[in-house]
């Protein structure tokens, strides 16, 4: 009876063989159709305002076709399996999968939502967690940024989606600041005036909102004046203008005879050598 | 028999084709109806106290219509599927989805609840986590704030909903403070009086609650007096008044001859050069 | 046959239309009844010891009525749906919802429990996580506190429920302390006596438990004496008394000739100029 | 037919009304019985060694009665609902609830287990996370401690149950220590002897285990000797004895002529004024 | 008909009453049997190598008996409930319970596994997280350690099970080390030799592995030599030997005329008094 | 009757024995076929652009064959078990497994996705979390990197997949920088010019983008100039060029007579020896 | 009727008794068979390359036998329970267990996978989290390492499996480094040459890759040269060679007359004694 059972199984397998082959063919056809559908939709929307939406729809269309192909193929291959039962068991299997691969699935979903919502676009300069740089590309699974010193950072979309993102280049200008300590003996308001004039004279410092200089601290050795100015938000520009501001302010304060004191201490001296 | 099976499937597909098309048409009709419903409700409530509620109801109406359209379309397309079975299997599928996309779903829900509860509104200045700025807009998925130096921060609503939020501009005035160290040899109460008078004379410092000056520390090199004053809560105002307070107090203390000592040390000197 | 199917669906829809309308009416009636029930219960308990309990019961009554209304409405609208089946499928849907919106549901539950348990009440000064202030209001979703410098902090109830909360104003008086460093050459016990007398003479320092002064450290440059005193627990009071203690102790120690030394170092000097 | 349906529903409701009322009465009876049962059990065990167990059993009895009452009431009110079906659907609903309110349920369970296990009792001084104080009361949801400076801290039981708790007052005495730096030129063992004698002479320092003095560090400016002594574990006692130890050791070392040096540096001096 | 229903319920209850009582008796019998079984197994294995295993088996036997008793009791009390159905619904209820009380259940499981695996035993000195001390007892829910200064720490078993534990007393000896800075002008190898001889001469320093002295740093003011020696692993012993090592090395280096320099700085002096 | 039951079971087992053996044989055959399939696919794609895809497909093919073999074997061995039932129960079991082994399953899935997506390849230098080094191999479960100092770090793929990864060698050159402090009295722009020329003269510093020197800080004792230059991204190269830059700049600044000042302080001297 | 029910239960129990006993016997037989199978497989593979695989297979075989024994025993004991039903309910129970004991199950699974994958072996020196030492043994639940100072650390396998592990002894040699500060006035390249020659002359420093000396910092008081050399990766060796390198370099630099300066400051002196 053992051999009968095995025999029956082999017979059944041979009878089923053509179905298996056709099932595989059907799946491959749908798989390829999915690839084409995606590319077609993507190509149709490139360079249009709906380009991102096109990429999302294309990808969804591809997944839908592959899924339909899989259903058809299984229905052909296994006679007793209907699409209904298959979907039902996929439901339960989905719970397991949703559980085990939670972080991975969330990544893809977040990628689709970022493409649709566009909190930032390629070319923006963003900060996510500890990483800052220029957005190179937004993919389904991750966003790639290029740091200012030329490294690539691959940031999973779920991190971008569930944590705050700072977009440096969202508005037309951003503010920089630098603190300068001037001597307690200097005229505070005169020194501020010198710094203000220097700021206004520098190329790249925006006129409106105007730069200003404020007193922020009565420090240990000096009174701290904070220069604040606005520039275009791109990093290269911010650094270039900042460099010029610091160098120019130093020269202007030197020229104006304003003291920038070294750290200063009072020492109460007791000579105990003779003891 | 293989070919029969495939033949049957193709025949069935052709019979079903008009149903498929009508199903798609139905879904598209409901999808567009949803968009219109949302816009209509939103437009009807703009500039009314119930504007936020309108946005929430509109969005819910849209989702409900899309969902009904999907149910109808599937019922038309698949003859053996009734709405009941569909909902049942959606239940199980929902567990998987609720699981895999937990963080994302929570974001949308939190967005709706923030719009209804209004812990803060557009224009308020808030602190959430490490980010502080002016609220630019409250969207379903995220709240956008503009930092004081001109960057945009996209904060997911779930972070705002499940963590404390500080609303700086919730009340009519907020308090600032600045610590000044005066010499151990100076008259503490006289120095405090000078600082108090300076505070009272400054524009933008609120009269009630009145500013005050308290002794907070017998420091290493100086006695620390803390000036505390109230201003309107907007950041630009706080900074402007703070700047004026620091500059004026410095000048007033100088005029009154109060010492603001440098860090001071006692050195017990032992000359061991001859050893 | 396509048209037949669609025709049947439209016919069915028209037959069903009055049911739909009545279902909606029923739901709206129950919804409004819920609002009234809540207000009635709340009004009946205001200014009574059971005010909080009243708010909780009112809210639960409202939710129960809305839920019953929803059940009735669906039963009227969908002929094949019985309340039993509905509850069953709500059970499964509940798992998904409980999962996806875990943090949000927990917030509401925690709010109800805080209202019943009353670990603190409006007007108390509490510390929760990094935030400290006076409790302004306890709502179902969040507790609002007002920081001492006039900012509003919205703290989700789940954070308050699952983390320790410090209630500063729970008891009749709280202790403050301040460390004073006196010279190694001074009489330790005499200096402590001077500080003790100063503490006892200050308004607002509670007599029982009595203030005391203890030696806590043989520091690098001074022996540290810690003054400890009890005051009423409200913050404004603690700050006012603390200010007075510090200023008075400084004057008393000056009068008593007790040294409060600057940081002191021994320098072993080797002149190597000639090398 | 619409009206028929509605009519039937209203008729059915009126028929059902007396059942509803009796169901409510039954539930209220059981609810009140639960309250009485709990109080009775609590009163019967107060001031006995099984007091905590009594509180737990009482609470469980109350919950059991309320639950039975609810089952009965629903069975009376809804004719088609049997206790079996109800429990089954409660099972599934329990999954959702267990999920959504996980942290809250865990709190209550942990409270019951703490009452049974008694890792500490009211009056003990404990440290849990960042908070230290005397245990005021152990409730089902939280443990209240009173900090040494008079604040109340409400600590959720789940935190106490799933994290380490330090019980300061678990044993008969605890050890304190204080580091004293003596000069490199002093006789180390003589200085240690002086400190040891001082420790032994102080009231409140336990004789067994005996206090000791050990060398722990060859520091930058001094050799560090660590005095270690045992006292009764209550905080007020530890502080009082510690104060006396520090003051006495300082005086004893002064009397014995042992140097407690200030921070000491060697300075290699190069006069470059003429350059 | 209302009264009929209620009447039937009461009749049914009275018929059922003897079953209820017997059910309760059965449960109590099994409950007590469980207690006895546990004690018997525990007593039988005390002071044998399988003592821990005995405690685990005893506890499992108790739980099994209580569980069987509960099954029997419910089967007697509720006529329509069979053991099979009960177990089935317990399965689903178990999911909810497993979820809600995850941390608590894990604690017990971890306790059983620790008793079987014995990564350490009572009397060992261990470090778990921030807490270090001698193991006092290992219970099913928590491990109690006694810190060296006499406090009890209750550490939940799940923390011990899922985090690294350091067992100080696992091997026959452990290494201590102390860094001594000698002057740049001293003979490095000679100083190391002096330290090495001192180490070898001290009681309690193990001969094999031998102590050694290595150069580890060219520091700012001194060359750092690290003495390393092995002792028996108990804390009291490590501290006692360490104390002796530090005191002896200091004396030996003094005797050998090796310099242990104070922090040393070079000062380039510019007299600007006349400016 | 006991013996009958047991007898029946043994008889049934003997009848079943040949089925069991054949089932085992079938499984082993499929297991070995799986191994061969994987190796064949891997060998066929080695050294082709699709090598990674080949490894993934090969592994999936192996798993599929083992799974089919298991299904067949169980169907042969257990007469009453059909493939359908088996898959159904595997679905539920999958939930448990997906839950319990979530982190482990996610690792494998992430490994497959990394092999397909190729965010980096073997030989790249990456930073993941706290670890940096050269990628040695990418396996299904973990990615191995070799740190620059010759240690192997095994990083689980799930960490790489769900956290940002920095790829140092993604672009053609990366930027290094070094801060030099020059004296306040020196000509800032002249010093920058000297540094710039030195940078341009060094082998390995890329010409485009060009190196530059910017002022970044008015420090306590010096003005800080930051040299920035681009090199090929490999670590060995970055270190070698960086070494040359630092040594050369020091010599060039010395030659040009630019001051690189020691930390500088102002001391206000009060001789109190006579007191 | 009560007594009838109880009577029936007791009769049924007595009838069932022999089945129970045989069931227990069957389970015990399989339990012991499992122990033997494991030991046999382990012994057969000891000291072969497949030793680890053997341990894993042995353990799995044991678990499989115990599981089959349990199934058989329950089938014998409970007449109405078939293996199928049992497995089905184990599936659901598994979800609960998988949930509640997630961390514990994951530990065992990770242990098996570590034994198969062998990211490191016994005797390797690894770093996992904060702990570093030599691997003593790899068990199913935890990996034991011995720290260099003789403590045992028990690290749960799940921590090792889901976090990066550094294997120090993976390659043939590892690099050490030490920073030496030389005076600003010294010839940088000459000093580097001296250090390089010292490195090359030391026993244990590997010739290929060769040691090198690079300039890494223009520090506050000295130019920092970093010596880098390669040694065999075992810790004892790294320490011994490092000690020799530091001592020798110090002597070589002394001999070559290279300055290793103390921390250096410039002091701008203002005598204000007369004020």
C-alpha cells in the first residue's frame, strides 16, 4: 500500500505537470507586464508636476499585476484552490508577515507617502537625526543625502517619516550668528555700531530682514555681543558669507580700537616661601 | 484538459470583462465625488470657528465615499463576493495593516485629534522635542514649524500627540531672567536696587507682574543676583527687551560703581627655584 | 447581464433609501442625546466632591449612547446585519484599532483614571519628566501645566500615568538647602551657629521642623556648611524665602568675620628664565 | 416597509423594556455587593499579618462579583445572548483591550503582586529610578513615596515591578564613607590612625562592623584616605552622624597637625617680558 | 414574561447551587494539594545538588494541580462547559493575558530558567546594570542582592535574563590595577622595579599569575606606570589588598627617591603692568 | 481496554512505518536538491552584474524546494493531513513564529533586500552606528566590516537596514579639514594665503573642487583658520594626505613668521602677602 | 443529581486511570530517549568540523522526541483528543507563548544560529556592548566571556545576535597607536624618524604592514605625533608590546634631545597691587 500511495502521487504529479508549466508561464507573463506597466507610467509622467505621483502609481500598478499573476498561477496549478480561499489564507499569513517584517514594510509605505507629500525635494538641504546634507534622490526604501564633505548617507524612509526633519532650504533666507566678546571697559553701544556697519557692508548679507547686533551675556572676561545676519539658505553660501563676516568684523573692531580681551583672572597673591 | 481549464478561465474572463469595466467606472465616480465632498465641506467652513472641524469632517467624508465606492466596485466585479464577506476579510487584513503601518496610521489619527483639540494654533510659538519655532501649518500627517533662524521643521503629529508640547505664547506674558555677579565687597541690597530700577525703566518690561531681583548664589568669585522680568511672549520681543536689559544693567551698575569681578583665585606662592 | 446586475443594484439602493435616511436620523438623535446626557451629568455634579466622577460618568454615558445609536442605525440601514454579527466583527476590528492607535487610546484611558484617582488636583505644582509648573486643568487627553515663567505645557495623560510624578505641594512644607563654603581656618561650629541663628530669624522659615546647619564636605578651598530650612511648598514662597536666606546669611557671616574664601591654590614656583 | 421595520423595532424595544430595567437592577445589586464584600474582607484582615493578602483577595472578590453581575444583566437584557457566547466574544475583545491598555493593566497586576510579595513595606526608604524617599503608601496602581525634602512622588507600580528597587532600610546598618586628602609629606598610617580613633569615638557609629580607614588614591595634590563607617540605615540618622564625622575628623586632623593641602601645582616660569 | 425569565434563572441557580459548592470544595482541595506537593518536593531535594531543580519542579507541580483543580471545578459548576471548550477559550484568553502581562510573565519564566541554568549562585558577587553586590537569594520573580554598603536591591529576573551579568567571583582570582605617575626625569625601569617588588611582598597578592608593572601613558606632568596584581575575587579582600598596595607603593617610591610630581605647567610670563 | 488502545496504536504505527521511511527519503531528496539548486544558480551568475540577484534567487529556490519537500513528506507520512490543512495551520503557527523570532526573521529579510538594493558593495568604507571600516562581505544574516585597525565587526543586517548608513567611498572625493589658530596680532588674510598655497602644493589634494581656507572663530587665544581640502575617499589616502598637510602647514607658517600662540591669559595681580 | 455527576466523574476517572499511567510511562520513555539521542549525536561529532552542527542537531532531535512523546501521551490519556486537534490548539497557544516569552525564545533561537554561523569561536576575544573579553563557552542561551581582569560575563545570545559584535582576533594582526606631543621648536620630521626607528626595533611589532608615525594635531602646547604599529591580536601581546613601545620611545626621544613639553600657557601680567 505504500507503493500505491507513492504511485498515486507520482501519477497525479504527471497529470498536473502541464498545469504547473502553464501556471509558471502565466506568472512570468504578468511579472513582465508589471515591469512594462511601471516603466510606461513613469516615462509618461517624467518632467511633469505629477512625476512623483506617476512613480507611485506605476509601482502600485506593477505590484497589482504581479499579485494578480500569482493568484492566477496558483489557481491554475492547484485545482482545489480557489482565489477566495487563497485570499483568506493570505489574510492570516499577512498578520505574521506584517509582524515579522514591520520595520521593512513601514519603510516602503513611508517612501510612497514621502513621494506624494513632498516635505522636501531633491536638491534641498536637510537634517535628519545626526545627518545633514543635500538630498540626492528619494527612493521607495530610503532617501540618499550627500553630506557637505562628500559622503553618501542612506537614510531609511521610516526614520524620515516618524521623526522631525529640518529643511534648511525651505525659505528664502536663513539667519546665522556669531558671538564676539568685547572688553568691559569698551563702549558697548559703539562696538555694536561698528559690528552693525560691518555686517551691512558685506556682500551676501540680506538687507531685509536687516542684520542686527545684540548684547547677550555679561561673561567672565568680556561682554558678549551677538551679530545676527540673514543669507541665502544654501550651505556653501552660508559658509562663505560667515567667513567674510568673521574676518571683516575682526578687522573693523581692531581699526575701531575695540578690545577683544583674552580670558582674564584676578589673582590674590600670598608669598609663603619663608614658611 | 490543461487547455480546457485555461480555455474556461479565458471565457470566464471575457464574460466578466464588462463587469470589470463598470466596477472601475463606479470606483472612479466615487473617488471624484469624495474629492468634491471634501472641498465643498472645507469651503463651507473656512473662516468660521468650526473651520478645523470642517476640515476633519470633510476628510472623513472623502474617505467614507472612497471606501463605499471600493465596496461597490468589488461587489460588481467579483460575483461571489458579498459586502459582508468583504468586510469580514478586511477585518483580518486590518489587523495585519494596523500592525505593519502602526506608526503611520497613528500619525493621521493624531493629526485629526490635534485639529479638533487645538492645543495650539497657527502662529503660536511652540517647543516640541529639540525643535522650537513658529507654527506655520497643521496638516493631517505633520505640523510644520519655522525656526527663528528661518528653517522649516516637519514634525510628525504622533510625536506632538504623545509627547509634551510647550506653548510659549499661550499666556499674555512670559518671564525672562539674567544672572549678574557682583563683588563680595559690594552692598548686595544696593546693587539689587540699582538693577530693579533699571528693569522698571525699560520699555517692553511689563509692570504687572512686576520685575524683581533676587540673590541666588554665593559664587566662587561673586555674589549672583538674578534679574527677572516679564514681557509679551513673542520671541522677537523677548530678545529685543533682553538685549536692552543686559546693556542697560551693565551701564547702570558701572554708573553706580558696583563691581562685576573677573574670576578670582587665591594663590599661595612657594618659590622653590633654588632647590 | 451586466446591465441587469447594475439595474438590480440601483433598484435595491432605491428600495433601501428610506431605511438609510431613517438610520441617519436615528444616529443623529442618539448623538445629540449623548451630548445632552454628558452636559446634564456634568452640571449636576459641578462643585460637589464627586465632580470628577461626574465628568467621567458623563463622558462614558455619552460614548455609550453614541455606540447604541450606531448599532441601531446600522441595523436599520443594512437588513442582513444583526447586532450580534456587528459586535463580533467589531471585536476583530477592535484588535486592529487597539493596535494601530494604542498610544492614543491609552491617553484617554489614563485621563479617566487620573480624574478618578486624583494623584494631584488643579492648582498643585508638579514635576513630570522635564517639565515643572502649576496644574492649570486636567482634560481627558492631556494635563495642562503653567510653568513658573508663564509657558503652557501640554502633557499627554499616558506620560503622567506611566511615569513618576513629583507633587511639590502635597505636604504642608518642603525643605530647601544652600551650601556655603567657609575658610579652613575658621571655627566650624561657630560659623554653623551664626548661620543657624540667621535661619531662625527669617520670616517664612518654618519653626517645626526646625532649620539646621550641617557640615557636608571638606572641599578643595573651603569647608562646606549646608543650611537646610523648611517653608510653605508654593514656588513663589520658596524663592522669596530662599533669596532672603542667602542675602541674610552673607551679611551675618560678614558681620561675624567668617571667611568665605575664593578658590585657593598652592603654587610651587621654579624660575627657569635663565635656561 | 420602512415604517414596518421601525415599528417592529419600537415594539420589540417596549417588550424588552422590563428586562432592561431588571438587568440594570441586577447589575447595581451585584456592584454594591462587590463594594461590601471588599470592605468586609479588608476590615476582617486589618492589623493581621495577612492584611495585604486580605486587600488583594477583597479586591479580586469585588471584581469577580461585578463581572458575574455584568454577565447576568446582559443575559437578562439580551434574549439571544448566552453566557457562553458572551465570554467567547469577551475573549476576542480582551485581546484588543489587552493590547490597547497594556501599560495600564500591567500597573494593576504589578500592584497586586507587590502587595503579596512585599519587597518593601510602608515606612521603608527606597530608591526607584531617580526618586528616593520614604514609602508613604502602596496602592493598587501606584506607590507613593515622600522625598526627604517633603515632596510626594507617585511611582507607577509597573515601574517598581520591572526595574530594580534599592531598599536602604532592609538591613540593620548601612555604610557611609568620606574621602579626605592628606599631604604627600604626612605620615599616611598616622593620619589614618587619627581618623580611625575619631570614627570610633562618635555616637551613632556602629561598633560591629567596625569603622575603618583605607588609602584609595595617590591624587594630584594629596593622598586620599577614605573613612568608612556603619550606622542605622534611616536617612535622618545617616545625615546626622555623617555631619558629626566630617566636623570631628577635620578638628582631629587639625589637632594632630596633619596637612589637608589645597590643590597644588608646579609652575616652570619663563620671563619673556623683554622679547 | 419578565418574571418568568427571572424566575427560571433563580430556579436554575438553586438547582445548580450544590454543584457550585462541590466545585468550590474540589478547587480548594486541589489548591491545598498543590501547596503540599510543592513543599514535599522542595523538602525532598534540599541540600542536594538538584535543590534548584527540585524548587522548579515543585512549583510547576503546584501550578499544574491548581490548574487541573480549576478545570474540574468549572466542569462541575457549569454543566454545558467541557474541558475541551474551556481549554480552547483559555487559549484565546491567553493571547490577551500574554500580551497585557508580558513583562510580568517573562519575569517568572526567567526566574525558573535562572534556577535551572545557575549562571551564578547565592553568595556570588555580581554586577547587573548599575547595581553591584552579593547575591542574597534567587526567587521566582526577582533576585535580591546586598550591596557592599548594606542596601538591598531587588532586581527583576527578566532584567538579569535579558541583559549581561558580570560575575566577579566566577574564577579563582581577579586583577586589580592602580596608576602611579612618576617624574619625567626619573628612571622609568627602576621605578617600575621598585613597584614590582612592593607588589610581590604584599600579603594577598597572588603569585601566579604574577603581578606586573607596565608603562601606559606619557602624561602631561608625569609618566604613568600601571601596577597590576591578582587577588582572591571577594570584594572585602580586593579592597583590603588594594589599600595595602597603595600605601606600600607610596612609601616604597618615597624611600627609593622616585618623584611623584604635582601637576606641572610652563608659564611664559609677559609683564604688561606699565601699559 | 487499555491494552487494546495501546495495541491499536502500535499496529497502526507498524502499518505506517514504510510511509514514514519513504517520507523521510522524500524530504532528504528535496533537501539535497535544494542545496544543488542554490549552488548551480550561484555558480551560473558569479562574476556577472546579476551576481547578487543570483545569490538571492538561489537561496529562495533552495528554501522553496525544502518547503515543498516538507509538505510532500508530511502528506505521505500522515494520511489524514492534506497539503491544504497543513498550510492553514502553518499560517497560524507563522503568527507565533513571526512574533517570537521577529528580530531574527527581519535580519534575513533585510539581508536579501541589501543584496538586491546594493546601497554599498564589498570594498566600500562605511559607518554604521559606532562602527566604521571596510566592507569584507555581505551575508544573509550580517554584514562583516574590517575596521582600519584590523578588527572584524559583525553587524546584523536589520541594523543596517533600519538605521542610516554613511558610505564614505560613494563619491569620487571627500573633504577633510583642519583648524589652525593664529595670533590676534597676525595678518589674517596673509596667513590664510600661506595656508592656501601649502594646500595647493601637496600631492593628493584634489585641484577641483579646490582647497580653501576660511576664518571660523575668534577664539580665546587665537583666530581660528580652517583649511579644507578634497582627496580620494579611501581612508589610507585621507590619513596620508592629512598628515602631510598638517606637517607642511606648520613648517610653512613657521617660515612665514606667523604666530601659533599658546593658550593666553590676562592676570590681574594683587599682592596680599603682608596681610 | 449532584452526587450522580460527581459519581460519574469519579467512575470515569477510575476507568481512565490505566490510560493515564501508560501515558506517563510513554512520555518518560520518550523523554529519556531524547536525552540519549542528544548525547549520542553530540559524542559522534565531537572534535570534528561539524561539532557545532552536531550540537544543534542533537538538541533539535531531543526536542522533537520530547514533543512526539507529549503528543502520544496526551492522545493516550485523553480519549477525545486527536493529534490534529492538539496541534491546532498548540498553534493558538503558541501565539500567546510566543508573545509572552518573546525575549526568552529569541535567546534560544539566536543561540542555535550562532552555533551554526560561527561569527566567532571559543578562545576569540570579542567586544559586545560594554563588555570585552575572551570567549569561554557558547551555550544555547548565553555566551560566557572572561574579561581580561578575571570576571565572568554572561551575555544573552539575543544581544549578541541583534547587535554588532567586534571580534578582535579575527585577522592576523591588529594596529595599536600612541600619541606623543613634541615641542613646537623641535624638528618634526626628525622626531618622527626617531620614533619610527624605535618602533621598528621592538620585538613583537610586525614588519608588514610596517609601523609608521604621522602628524595628527597642532595642539595647544605641542605638536602631536601618532605612532602606529601592528601586533598579533591577542590582548596580552598587545599590552606587552604597547608597554615596551611607550617606554622605549620615551627613552629614545630623551636620547635624541627631543622636547616633550609640559602644558604651556602665556600669561599677560598686570600688577594692580597698588590700587
